C-alpha cells in the first residue's frame, strides 16, 4: 500500500505508474457514477470552506448532497488515528450487514490496513487535510471482489476544534456475504487550503447554523454491540426530510 502526501486524481499512482490499477466500477452507471458521488460531497465541503477554516459540523445540510446521502457518513474523533461513525448511509450498512452508527471507521478495514488508515485520519485532523483512499475487498466464498474509494473531509466541532469528518464511500458490485472489509491499495492527503483553492470555484455563504435533526443528520448516541443483523436496504440511515 502506498501513501502519498500529494493530491492525485484517478487510479494510477501519483508518479504516473499504472501498476496495480484498480478494476473499473461495474455497478449502475459504472465508475463515473461512483466517483460523481465522491465529487459531489467534496464540492459541497469546498463550497463551505471559508477564511482558511474547514466548515463546521453544524453547517452540513444533507440537501447539499442529496444524491450521495446513501454513501455519506459523519464521524467523530475518539482517539489518535481512530474515529467513530455517528451516522452513516445505507450503503455502508449494506457492506457491514448492520447499521454502522457507533462503529469505528476502522471496522470497515482489514486489521493489517488499520495502521495506514490511522495515519491518514491523523493527517486529516492535524494538518488539516483531505484524505483519499482506494480500497479492495478480496473475494471469498459467497463474496465477489469489491473495489471502493473513500474521501475524508475535516469538520470543526461546536468548540471550533477539528474533531469531525464528513466522509463518502462508494464501492462496486454486490456485497454478498457480510461484513465486507477492505485493504488499502493507495491513499493520499492534500492540505485543505490548497484543496479548497485549487481551481474549484468558491461559493459565497452567509453565517448559518443548520439544525441537523431537522434534515435527517441527527447524531443520537449509540454504542456498537451485539451480533450482526441484516441491513435494511429500504430506508437509508442518512435521509432527507423536506418540510414546508
């Protein structure tokens, strides 16, 4: 697994090598559809970036990422290199075979990949930076091989400290037997200042506080315990509630 601190696009190595290039997504809409959801979440975060500071958690309104809600999640820093998912979309629950709220983000990864994940997570908080990962879940009996990509975007908490993440995870294929866990093929980070000004249009915004519970992003405390249960696919755990 390679970790690069330079921003890179696509699935080839930042050096230009194509060794280990990930197989294209084969789900509905193909790879382009999956990456469009990542791009939507990142563009929304970029539009909220102002005065050299990442957006606050309270500013995140799911209406801004409506078509990507199924793949999005909010996580909270609990210790160095580890975050806990406070709320997550149905796609993540489908991969794990259970609701992901309250679970550590590292539970989506193979044990041998968790140290590298922790390094990326720490850079996202400490620099702060955007994190991007390309992952693979190996196939086994009842499981097809899955390819996936993830973006991690820093958020400020109520006290102004960077202690939350807005994330998005897309994968191709049918999960099959769950839970599914991923290896990291490649990962990289980019300082938030260059990410927010690197050719991406900045949308003006007025100071505002979004009531998260009113739009389906409430973070009810919940511990993770018990045996896996079949994920419900009919009701995303991140949802958009429209009011008059």
